[in-house]
């Protein structure tokens, strides 16, 4: 699927995006107006099923009025939920191949990308998100990342005090943070067999001619979340604290705690691989009630 070239003439002006003021210069709908056009897609696989209950708990807590359908990518495990719909993609074939298969099941032309270890940690600002979606739709943006880079490029083009245009030569155009994507663009950008890290490292070049937006700083995000609850296959202490304080039980508990010491991480991951195999075998016998934070 071709990504297409940069529009010429008057249409090309959107890539020289003018500075705007929000919200007065936009026609502001409510977030529900985008409900038929956007689906939340939670990237995951069965190896991370221990994060599914905490993800759903914090999603429901901090975004109870989310107007969009929520889809969770799984391999073979089954789930029960009134909130999340599973998309079973079969055996794990790396991140991009799983995503390609999953997107074929999505009818909406836009997706709001999440990962299973992006735990919401504050209320979603629906009004601000509505403004952002309206700008992205009105200007035919290919993507809109709601998590700023640690350091902006010198030629990043701010549009207002919240977000701006990612430079065409940036290597951060396809970061896998919470991002609004045009589904067709994401599908065209994916390469079978690539990992998520491959996507972030290689795919920016594939979107050079398209409008990519991103937030300027992290404190003004409309969707606040912990990034990430799991790092290098191990639970981060912040995530464990969030779950403990909220009364969310991580079960089964087969994943170890992250360490800043490299040899300890390697040792723990080795043990965890054995524990994961047993946990998957046991869990395959029954569906997971992801709406139940504790038993």
C-alpha cells in the first residue's frame, strides 16, 4: 500500500502548518463525535497477559466515559470483559505481523494506539483530546503522538503551546507511544516480522512526506499514563506501587521486579521464562476476566 507523496499546490500548505490558537479557531465537536471513526487498539500478546487486568482497571478508572471501542490484541488466550474486545491473531509472529493481522479486523479509519503496559495514571482530558482530534482530522494528519520526546529537534515546528509538526527528517516520527494513527498509514508503514523496536528505529523514513504531529512537553498530555509498567520484560517499581495502592492484584505473579543491575535483570528474565511457560499452560484452560482487579 503506497503512502503517497506530499501534496502539491494549495494542499501542500498544510505541511507548512500555520500557528494556531485553540480552541476559538476550530469548530469544536464533543469527543463522542469521533466515536464512529476511532478505535482504541491495545497492542499486546499472550506473554504479557499479567498486565491485562491492571491495564483495564486503570483505563476504566481514569477514562470511564471513553466513547470508543477498545480492542486488545491477543494470541490464543481468551478473555471475558464488558469493556475490551479481544482480537485473536494466532501464534505470536512479532509485533508488526500481529498488528497487521489485527488491523484487518478494525472497521474504523483511525486508531488510538496503546500498549498493555501503558497504565493511565490520571483523568483523561476529553475536551483537550477533542481539540487535538479535530485538528488532526481537519488537517489530514497521518499521526498525532500524545507523548513528547525528551528533547525536541531544532526544526520542530510548534503550532501552539501544546503540540507541533514533527520534522520530515526526524527519527522520531513513528514512536510507539499513545498515538492517533490513520489506519491506512499505519498499515502501509508496517513490515511483517519487524519488532516494535524495529518500527521505532526504521519506519520514520517511510512517513517523510506525511504530516506527523506530536506534543511539545509531557506535562500537558490529554492522556496521562505510566510509560512503561514493564521494561525489558520486568515490572517497574512504579507500576507495582500503582497496583498496590489501587488494590489491583497482579495475577499470576510470574514476572520479576526490574533491577538497575544488568546481571540481575538477565538472571530474573531467565527464571521468568520458565515461570511464563507454566503460567500460559495453566491459563489456557480458562478465560481471563480482565474486568476483575482482584479475587
